[in-house]
C-alpha cells in the first residue's frame, strides 16, 4: 500500500500493563520505535496498546473500549481474536509489533481520507459530529451511552441540517433539466447493505458480519440490534459515498466469534435508528431513483420520532402525508418549506418501509382538507402554536 | 375564554400520571391511592379519580391536562373529562398481557371523542420489553379503522411526552407553525 502515512509519530496510550511491563515497553518505544510512536495520556491518544494478560486486562480493555473508539493493538501470550483490534503475540517480536503500528497508521490515514470525502459531500463543515448528535435535553432518567444511538433528537444547528438534508437549492427541484440531481440509488450505499445483512442473518438465524473498508459491524438477529463501535465521524463518510463493491464483505458468523458484550453495551444500536441515519446521510435531499415526484405520498405509520433523528419540519410533513397523501413537489408548495427537507424525510421513511402506496382502503381520517384555513379556528390555531412552542423548548 | 384540555387515557400503570407530571407547569394534582386488589401486583399507587396538570402559555392562555383513572370501574369519569378536549393521548403498556386488547378497549370507549378530535398513542415500557413492536400497533389500529401517530414513549422522559403531544397538535393542523 502506498498511501502516505501520518507525518508525526503515532500518539499511543497504554492499557492494562503492569509496572514492569510498562517500563519495558517504554524503553522499547524510546529505543527501536522512537520515530514510530510516542506515549501520551488517554485523551490525546490516537491509538491504544493493550495488554490482555495483565491484571484486570480483559475487564480494563472492555471498559476502555466503551470510551475509546480509536484503533488498538492488543497483546497476549495466547492467540486471540479481538473485534476491531490488531492482535500481536507476546513476548513481542519487534518486526510484528512495528507492522501492527504501521497498520494502525494506515487505518488512521483512511479515516482522514474518509473524513475529507464527507466534508466534500456535505456543504459546510459539520464538526464535531459525534458530540453534536447529542440530545440537547438533559435527561436524568435515561441518559443513553455515547454513540450513534444518541441520534434521536432535534436537529438544531444549521450545519447539522446540511449533513442530514443536504444543500440542494429549491430551484433544482423545480427545473426539469436538473432532475438528475434529485435521485440516488440506495443499494449502492451503506444504507443498502444493512437490510441485506439483516436478511441474511434472519435467514440463517445467525449473526452477520459486515466488513467495509477495514471497518466491521455485526447484525444480531436475536436482539435485532447492530453491534458497531464505528464512530460517527467514520460512519458518516462511509454512508455518504457509493461503496465500491470489492470493498464490502458480508457473511454469517457463529455466535462465539462475536466480541463479548456487556449489559447495556454502548456499541449496540437499534437497527431502525441506524438505518434511518444512514438513509439521511446517503440521501442528502435526494430520493431513490424511480420515485415519482407527482405521486401522492402516504405513510403506513409515523416514524418513531421519539427515537429517530428528527429532521427540520419532519412532524409537519408526516402529519400531512398521514392525513392527506400529497406528492413530494406539492408538499413543498403546501407547507412552504425547502424541498430538500421533504425529500430527505421521504428517503428515510422509505428505508424503514413506512411509505405506502396510496388508496389502500379508506381510513377514518376526515376527508376535509387538512390544511384548509377553516378546519381549525384561528383562535385555536393560536393556542396550538403557542403550545407547540412551549413543547419544543427544552427545559 | 374557551377551555383547552388534553386527555390522557390508558390502562393501569401505563404511565398517565407520570406523563402529565413531566409536562405540567404545576405540581400534579392527583388522587392516587394505595392500589388495592387487582392493581397491587403491578404498582403501589393507582389513580382513583383523575390526574390534573396545567401548561401555562404566553398571555393568559392555559392548557389543562387530565388523566383518566386507569381502572375500568371509574369509567363514569371518562365522558365528563373529554368534554371540549383537544384530543386524546392514549398510553399503552407494552409489557401487559395483551396490549392490543387494551387498544381496542380504549379506542372503543373514547371512539366518539376520537372521531371528533385526534388520537396519538404512546407505547410505554418498551425499554422492558421490545415486543410487540410499533409496526404491530399500527396494524392493529388499522383494523379498528383508524390511523394515528404511534411512538415509543417513556413516560418519565419529558422529551418523549412532548413529542407525542406535538404530534397530536400537528395532526389537528399540519399547517401550524411554532415560530408564528
Ligand atoms: N421502565 C419504565 N417505566 C415506566 C415507563 N413509563 C412509566 N413508567 C413507570 O411506570 C409506573 C406507573 O406509572 P403511572 O404514571 O403511575 O401510571 P398510571 O397510568 O397513572 O396508572 P394508574 O393511575 O394506576 O392508572 C411509574 O413508576 C413510572 O415511573 C417506561 O416507559 N418504562
Ligand atoms: Mg395514575
């Protein structure tokens, strides 16, 4: 591989080493490996070196993994398969160790490149995405762990909106010659892989392992969850670009090949929450190829907005589609909101199977025009508006 | 001035009292009693008459929040409470033996009110049991000839309850804007 490597020594932190082992490794790093890596504290580290045989090694490693998502080199006397980490045998062989460090550097390099891809794909910078996904409301009762599952929440900052709804201007949606800009093929994106993984897992009633450009995640059919410690700043770039076929591997794995799980493991994500995000990232204001922009859109059920990332005006759009099937182009006109918000929401609903063909039976939603001025009195609208404002405030 | 109110209904222990308390601006007025006989196994307190909470809006406007008692022997209260309400928030407990039966029961009991206004459904305790999922609730509601927003809700989380009530408001009028 000829990818240029990072131009500074790799910053590493040590985990699970007893004092003697640590001193020895430090000496080694200062000697043979001095240009290759430097020891730093956990918060500065780009990578970790972990001794699984040390006192509390395995437990320390699990705890460390739940807060550190960077690459790791794990060492042990007995051969080990460790999810998302490189294993090297103890006692250390200098060559093997240096090779492992080299792989780590290459991986960091890929991350940087992916990051650039994501930057190019979404207009202004949307940094730092991981923290920015955090739910703004503080919730003493159930404060979820770190990671993508935190996604449920309102998008409140302009830059984040770009990441989820794209930045296609309204003119593109209204200009027939620019139609090509409005479509994408979900199957070519990460978004298309996740349902495939689920299908395969359900067919065999076994976990499925998905490898994408050096990153791994699992679909677990029993809990219907996705096991992944890919950070959002990596996941997003992997989702915004069409994936080259050879870069993807998918196969069933026996239960014992899964990384050990802790109760309430932060690496477990709801399939729907993740797929929803992936669809938004891939869509960025576009809809799946073949979608007719003039066919009325109807929902078979509302998206589970308490747990899914809520894009701007999502509730309004859902309410309209739910009560009165309305085409994509008409929706923008009637609600007077940017097309990209509507198209992005459509793609996410489509990914979750919530879009329904119209005219499937007559539901008891009143036939009158849902938006007609007289359907709700002016006084009542005023009340509803201020109640809404109040409910949207976070305490 | 017209009275504005939102009604919370659902079986014993679904989270009505809790949901009202997390969005109310006043300490909730409740008529909880130690649960007797049938409810005792599930929880220590149950509402015997009703819950009352209040949301204060800009100006003098108020929205009253009423929780109906979960136990069916108090259902004489239900008609009185719904009079003039904006809509119904139905909470269903995912860990109950047959939450769909609960849905049918409450939708039936409040049918006239629902037909005149709007319905939203929050499914609670999904943290304790994943199944049945929301899809099946949607399907069951369809068999009752209705469509309504159905969300996973933890009644203890203000954000969940607030989103549920927002969906009720948007269902009443998708065109309303919060930033008016
Ligand atoms: N684990 C869990 N507990 C919940 C959830 N929602 C509510 N609870 C709890 O359930 C218990 C019962 O809630 P209440 O608000 O008293 O229920 P209720 O509907 O008022 O019940 P009745 O007054 O008896 O009809 C409380 O302890 C709540 O904290 C949820 O989503 N998950
Ligand atoms: Mg109660």
